């Protein structure tokens, strides 16, 4: 089940946005996945703060992230130096396209440091494409499809990871990755993946109607 992951050996450091952390936590294999990456994996301090604030709403992502930090699988990235100006400007500089602190920090740190940014949210990716073309932006699926991750997880573990990221975390899948993602999901489970396009989620229902 090959796909063209946008991650490459040119990446020396990867910054994770909150949605990507949530998606990877949902897989149940975040430690194995991130440990398989051959470059530094960083989480901006405002992303960590955002996830810890979510603990009050019953979300466990901060606990899962703290385990990754304690094991040095990921490292905290402070917003310092040149990143500060972009970080301050981004949340308020785009009116309807404004970003939260976590997304702004991920973009600002990537822009100032040359690190790659793992971002799934359409709005943040659009701002990168419009204003920060030098940032190399990848997605959760790019991480899952990266060669060293595919070699680390068994096929069963990968199938479970992709399905859990979709069902539990509502992982956003970009059009170029839809075929790879759906190849890992049994047709009868597609209707539970609400972040996938409706036509794909109804595939199993159409197949049953055709067979009856």
C-alpha cells in the first residue's frame, strides 16, 4: 500500500501541531511511530499548553504527550527569537483566517528555524501556502506513510492506527492520500470514519445494495 509521503531525508526537525499530536495519540502507537522517525520531533510550547488546557474537558492528550516528552521521544520547542514576532502577529493578523496559539506557534517556529511543520488543519495550511511558502508542510498521513514508520508497524498495527486516527480523532485526510488511507480500512468500517468524504463512507452501503 504505497503512497508518496511528503516527508523525506531532507527533514532535520519536525514540529507537530496539536491536531497531529491528537491524531497520533489516537492510534495507540504514537511512541513507536514517532520513535521510528530519523529526525528530531518537536512540539511547540503553546501546543503543549493548549493540550494541557484540554484536560479540564476530559481529554487525555496532554497525559499521552507528557509520556512522550518524559521518554524524550519528542522535545518541547519554545517560541523564541525571530519566531516571537510571527507568533504574535499570526493569531490576529488574518481576521476570518486567524489562528489559535498552537497553530500560530507551529508556523512561527517552522518559519524561523527551518524545521518542517506537521499540520492537518486546512486554514493553517492555506496560510502557509499563501504567506509562508518556505515552510515544508506535511500531514499526519505523511507521518504514517513514511517508510521507516511503515517498516516499524505491522500491517495489523498500521490498519488499527489509521482507523483509530479516523474514528477517534477525526483525522483530516487530504485528497492525495484518500486512496492510501481507505486501503487500510475494511469497507464495513468506513461509515464510522466521519472525517472522510460522504461518498467514501457510503461505499460499503452501496456495495451491499448492489449485492442484494
